[in-house]
C-alpha cells in the first residue's frame, strides 16, 4: 500500500494550488485592463492611475505596474516620468502604417487559409458574409463592421499561422478609434462586401495566390480610404486665416 501523504507534502500541494489561483487571478486582471483599452472603454489619452486600477482590478500596485509595462511594450500605453501612464493615442499617420503592416500579414493569412480551410471553415465564412450583406442592406453599418472583424478573425484562425495571428492581434489592438472609420464612408460598404466575397471565393476554391491577391487589394483600399479621410479631416479642421479656432487637432471619433 502507498503511504499516506505527509503533512509537508500536503502543505506544498496546497501552496502550489494557491499559487496557481493567484496567477490565474492576475492574468484575468491583466486581460480585463487590456480589453478595456482595446474595446475603447478607456479612451486615448485617458490617464491610468495606479491606485484606481488596483481597486478596480483587485490586484496590488506591483501587478498593476507590471501590467502597464506589458501594455507599453504592446503599444497600447504610454508611461511618462513624473506623469504616470495614459492610453496611447494613435495618430492618423500611424494608423495608415499599421494598416499597411497588417496587410502584409493578412495576405499571408489569406494565402494559408486557402491551403488549410475545411468545408466547415468555409461554411462559417459564408455565413458571416451573408450576415454582413444583410446588415449592409439594412443600413446597419456598425453591425456590418463588426461582421467584417469577425470574418477577418475567421480567416486568420483558418490560416493556422499562429505567429501571423499574434502579430495581427497586436496591430489591430491599437486601432480601436479607427474601427468604424472606413466603412462609414458613403459607398465604401458596397465595395467592401464585394472585396470580402472575392477573398472567400478564392479560399473556397483553394486558390492561395488568388486569396492573397484579393486580401491585398481589399486592404490597399482600406489604406486608401484611411488616407483620404485623414486628408479631408485635416482640411476641415485647419483654421481659416484670421479665425480664432484652435490649431490643436481634437481626438478622432470612429
């Protein structure tokens, strides 16, 4: 018969279990803070006060400082000496660069999705595409945009390319305030739906080159639209000679 566990062994097991619970709690708190930034619940330039975060997240200040350091590395937070931390404001120029970098990775993801897609994967993409069409015809462009994000997520997951998925997630996390910018441009949703249909058709026919090319075309149009809206906004916000309007560029809404 096996000897019963000693008191020391039982105590060690309890400590390990407790440690795992603490680690899980800390990970959950970090994820909660990150999600609040990515989902726009904490706005660009909003201050992140350590004492407030310890209360809202239920962790110690050492953990909060670790969270902020990680988020700074991800490009979501800025920490300044003697001023604390704040949610990072992504500029128009940075948003365009992020879109261009994301395009290179999503072209790869579309290519690999055409290689790895199962019939179930394609059926799920078709279902999301049909939902997007329904929302577009109903004039619900916010829901259309959310479907757009879901479709891209399905393509990335289908690619089975974990490195590309991780890098894309990091890039997209910085784009929260630009989330609905392009789809709200008049006429853009119709073009967008056609582009997404071409991507899914290429994946469904297991044509990696065509899938990559269709994704490249789609995201080049997204970048063009971002560039155009940024230019139009800059012209609209530039003060006329002799006016008393502030030259400071306000925070952009999606």
